C-alpha cells in the first residue's frame, strides 16, 4: 500500500504507515541533509501535497509515549514517539505540537529531559486527530516519522538544568518564587508575635499564692506576680514591667540620696543614749541620793 493512501484526521495505525516505516529502516539516523523547517499551518490545510516530504522539527521536548501496531516488523510490536512543542515553548497553546514516530531497529530511543531543545529530521506522514490533554477536546497534530539513533544527535542545546539562571528554564522559576517565600516568612513572624502577646495578656492570676510566691521564687518573680493585681499599671505586660523597673530605680536613687553617718559618730551617739537612759538606775548614786541616808554608829564609851 502506497503512502498517498493515508487518511488524515483518522486513526494513526493504518496501512499507509507501514510503507513509511519500511523505508525509514534504511535511513541514516537523525540525518538532517536536505531537511527544511515546515510551515505547520500549511501542513494542516494541505497535508496531501506535503506527504513524505523531509522536514526539520525544531522545538522543545514536552512528552513521549508508545503506540501499539497491528503489524510487527523490524521496529517491533510498538512505536515510541516524542512530543515536541514548536513556537512559544512557554505558551499555553495546546495545538502547536508535532508528534514524531521513532523507528529504531537497534533498540529503544533515549529519553530527553523536559523542555530539552530538539532538532529532529523526519518525514511528514499525516494530520492525526486526537484529544489534547490541556484543552480536553479533539485537536489536529502534525505527525512525522524519523529514523532514531544516538540521542545526542537530536539535541539542539544543553538541558534546562544546566542553563544560566537568567535564561528560560528552571532558574526563572526559582527566582520568581523568592518573593512568595519572603511574604510567607513575614506572615509567620507576625503571627508568632501576635500569639505571644495574646498568651501574655491571657495569663490568669493566682491570688492564693501571691504571698508565698514572693518567698519561694524571689523578688523579681514576686513583683511580676503582684503587678497583676495593680489597677494603675498598663495592660501590656512589657509596659507594666517597664513601669515597675522605673519605680525600683527611683527608690534606689532616693535611698542613695540620704546622708550616711560616720560609723564613729554613730557609735558615740549610741553610747551616750545608753548612759542617759539606763533601764535600771542604781538606788545609791550621786545623781539620785537617798531620802534616808544611812545612820552612823555612835561612839561607845570606853570602860
């Protein structure tokens, strides 16, 4: 069956396909001699006049798959195919797709990386109508047949992972995600700060432990607990602690401002107070003479 019997916008597996596959077995793998870049719109509008012509498919690799065949041959029981997007690689047009059927009697063709630039010489087969994955509706795909071989011969440049960060590829996605990461970090920090303030303001007082707390936990913690029962303090715990700190500093300043006594003068004053106000004054002292002085014994007459 000849190639010109192919039916466009019909099933892919048909008699005309095998004539093209048998010819492709003898082709030189990925030989671009005489190939030209196709006019894809012209191929869709008039596929008959271009059937079997030699073209160079340029674009980015976006997928792959296999199609089962009714007739086995040197190509095996199934054909692998590459899906190459031409034109605007980053665009959303689902119809700018070329399907390249790969004839490789020596084994399975390689697997290019996603969005790997490709240059694949192939012969035009037909317009194949199938459901497009993005649009979810019947779409016409221009379909070619290529003699596969060494994968490196079909690559048109470095893979996206090795490109500069300012070029089209993964680097752009990484750079564009930084503003979103920064916004998320700022939002998390603000939420943590607000939660901390809410937890401080919702702390419940424990009246029965106020007096004991001062002895058990020290002056600082006791003062912080007693501050919860003062109505003149700000509601914000941080501002309340600042007010208490200022009060402590003022008390310390007033204590330091009081004049200090000389230790010798203080000891003399204490001694003088002890002599002037005794607790038990003696009964016979120069300062307190007795009202009835003791009587002296009269001299006895000598015998």
